[in-house]
C-alpha cells in the first residue's frame, strides 16, 4: 500500500558524532510537521544503527542529496553500519548548531534536535525541531528550490529514482476548469 504514495523525495539522515560514531541512512519517510516552530519528522526502524544513534545523541541532520550523489544514496540505503562510509564519496563537515555532522556535497543540511518520538507499527517517528539549516544557493535561488538545475531526487521503487523537470506549474494561474 505505501508504494501508492510514491515517488517520494529521498534524503540522507546523518546521526552520531564526528570522531566517535557516525552513520548515514537513506530515507524517504521524512516530512514537515510544523511551520512555527519548524519541525520535521523522520521514520526510522528500530533495527537500524541510525535509530540507536538518534536515541543516544538526541539529534540528527536531514541532508538533501542531488542526482550526482545517487551512488552514495544507494550505498546508504542498501548497506548497514558505519563501514559503508568508507565506500561513499561524501565529506562530513561540522554542522552549525548540532554536533552531528552535515554532508558537504548535499544541496541542503537541516539540523534537528529531537523533541519527541513515538512508535507507530514497525518504525519510530523521530520529531526534530530545526535549529539550523544550510543550503547551496544555486539549488535554492531566492529561497525556492530549482529542481532540475539542482538535480533533486525522488525514489520510485527499489533501485529506481526520478529527477524533476525544469517545469514549475503555478496552480493559481494555470488554466482549466
């Protein structure tokens, strides 16, 4: 059933601490929960190493990958444990407000402090208040996403992904009945 909601944007969830223990997992189940304050949620299985690190440190980073990072997204989504970081072509950098690192190559990094968590079925929804965010200005000119220029990714199913066309449709000014 949940596949009927796809395609969904794909993100990289960073957890842990530089120099100690860090993990990156691919996640589609990320959503905005509040505008004021800015709050996001990410669903993570308790079987995942990322789950343990978010519980331990109480924070996470949502990184927005580009199509150029597809191999890294695939590794993060199909391999388990911190050893996969050695196979990835990403650079972990210091975040601005949390101790969990950000990803230098990402189009954006959203730094979150956990404010709540709830278990729903076989996943935990970690609720994070956004304490800082950084982005590549070329991917978000004037604060809005430039989907095709930036190469945003959406997950279709299993190993299939899609990018966005350079077409933005304004529903308010679009013709039709």
